[in-house]
């Protein structure tokens, strides 16, 4: 996750549980980048 704390990713993604974030942290880096872009609007 390029040094980004899991808690920060969890908050940005709007996940209530860290276990949900952990599922998505295992995605390919490109998929994660796309997801973050979508969250930014």
C-alpha cells in the first residue's frame, strides 16, 4: 500500500471494519488506484 497506513485507507474507503479494508488491500495495485480515484469523485 506504498506506506499508507491501513487505518487511513479504511477511513477513505468508508469501511466500518478493518477486516473489510483488508479484503480490498489484497487487490492488484491498479484496481486499488482506480478505487481511490472513484472515491475522490
